C-alpha cells in the first residue's frame, strides 16, 4: 500500500514538475532532447535523474520553487555542453541530467516517504536544503539504506541545510554540504559586528529547530568572545513557519532597546519579521543570514538602507568589491580582482536573462557550484553509481562566477569565499544590481577568502570499504 501511495505521489509531483519547467521555457522538461550531440565515438544515453526533495507546498513553498530555478538552470547549462560522460558496456555514453522534484510539504516524515519514492523510481542522487531537521533525517535514512541495499546506494547533496552538526558529529560519507554552515556565517557577520561601535545591546531571535537554535547559541558565544561589551538583551525562539503575525515579537524587540537583531530566519519567517519591525518603527540593524532575498528588501524599504546586513557565499554586486580597499576581513586588503568581478557580473546577468521576471530574482552561486561538482565527479568516475560519485566529489574543485570552491575531504564541507553585504539603493556606489526589482541591493563590505571562512571540524567519518 505504501509503495502504491508513493508511486502516486511521485506521478503527481512529476506532472507538476513538467508543468513548472514548461512554464520556465521548457527547462529540462525534455532533458534528453536538450543535450548537445554526443562527442565523436560517444553514444547518447538516457537522462540521469537528480531528485530534489523539498517543501513545495505550505509556508515555505516560495523558497522551494525559487530553488528549482537555480537547479534547473544549472542542469540546463551542463546539458547544453553534452551532459556527463559515463562508461557503459565498454563505451563512453553522454548522458544528460534531469531534475525531478518531490514535495515533502516541509515535513520530516513526508521527506522520508518521498526519499523512498525517489529511490524506488531509480534516483541515486538526492538534493535538499531548506531545513536542517529534514537534512538530518535524510542523512540517517540514507546511511541505513546504503548499508542495507549496497546495490542501490544514493548520495546526498545539500545546498542550504546549515546546522553545523551535519558536517561535525553527524557527518556522513554519503552527505556533501555546499553552503557555509551556521557557525561560519556567524563568524563572517562578526567581522562587521566587531566594528559596529553603536552596538550596545542585541536581540537574538530564531526559528525553534536545530538550525535556529544553533544560530542563537553561536551568536551568543561569539559575542561573548569578540564583543563582551555587547549585552544580549533577549533570546527568543518561535515556531517554524507557523507565525502569521510577528507584530508582538517586533514590539518586544523595540521595547528591549536593542540596537541590532541577529537572526538566522529564512523564508516568510524573515520577511514577516522585517515587515513587522518596520510597522512598529524599529530603527535598529538586522544582522541576517538571508536578508537579501525573497521579499525582505522590499518589505523594509528605505528604513533598511545601511541597516540590513546579509551574509552569503556570493552576492550579485560582488563585482563592486573588485579592487576596493578594506572589503576583506583584514583592513586595507583588496577585494575581488577585476577579472573575478567581471566573471561575477556575467554569471548574474546570464541568470537574469534566463529568468527576467523580478519575482524570479533568487540566485545562489553555491547551487551552480554543487551541480558543476556533481557533473565533474560523474565524468571523472565514468559512473552514475553513488559510491564512485562520492569518492570523486571529495576531490571537487570548481571555478565559477569569479569564485573558487573546493570540497574538504575530512567532513564533506565545501570551502568557498563568504561575502557580507549591507542594503543600499540601487545606483549607490557598489550597488549596480537591485534585488527582485525592489530598487534596493546589497553593497559588499567584506569578502572572506576560503581560508578565512574555514572552521575546524569534529567529524569522525565512517567510510565504506
């Protein structure tokens, strides 16, 4: 009965995927047909499914749908140059990748059910990111599955689940994370917080699950170590994706007298919090992980100029840091090279040309880095088998958009630059591009090289024989 239900669920999501991708201009709806002709001597094989398990309905559906655009375009680019080269039956076969999606409705149990459906449908590559709780459950389930069914092993690529435990005490040979984890992001924000001389009191607020708890815990620890003069006036956790009215929270923030809010909130939980803060007249800063997307800049408007700070592996105005003094962690150090800045602009403009609607302006370089790493690994291995892919993913090194990222073997945590930006009007120095047609963008004020962003790991990874 469960298998039948899973099959029906997959059929429903596959139909939705086809409709959605057709609406995007046919992206990957016919991945096989979109691949370039095979190189001389290479046959053209069937598409290799990449199964995305994500919340595509419920309170964070917009976040899941936004991720699809990134992954679909990344795969489209790979397929346009011929896909991946696999050795089959003694000959090289060029095989395109095909994105399939499974709606977990933002629920862990649904994610485990859709994982089984994806595996039953032949997927051996799983991608997910929008929930560390879901990612942790997937890691455990995949570990058990791969041990139980070695002939059907799968590999898990994580683009956004940033609970530090996932590459520390819960690390797995089958799991690879392509986003900086929460402690790394807090450390990057602290580069700016250290210089915020007006900051005397901070309000810590986050979503009540493993990731949100980790952000508050690390923010408290790093504030004590680097800004002992700053008082933590309150720490508050709220239900994930269930709060429709953040006005009571915003009122408490304003009443606390805090000069800044530090939060890892994402999706609607961040947008609604920022909207509520504007409505109650809160004038402090927001130090955020995700304040640069999904409606947040438009929600706060002029009140956010110079006050909303965001950290990411890349920002659209990265080129604005090219050659600028003082944008790295070390005062006076140079930012990006002019060549890297030009490559960053070209990458962003290619995405905006592909998705010109302002509401579709949600682009993350790490998701493209992830798919490029996968394509490289499969072609080097000459195989679509999970064990072979995983061993080659450990060697991943990607240059894209003026950035370079490499995979750390010890814990499968991708190492890449981090950028911190502050909200400003489009057209201001360093703000060539705005966000989602809002008229506001993010000026890069810190660039951390991979060695600066890197943190030690406690991972003790069991490795398959």
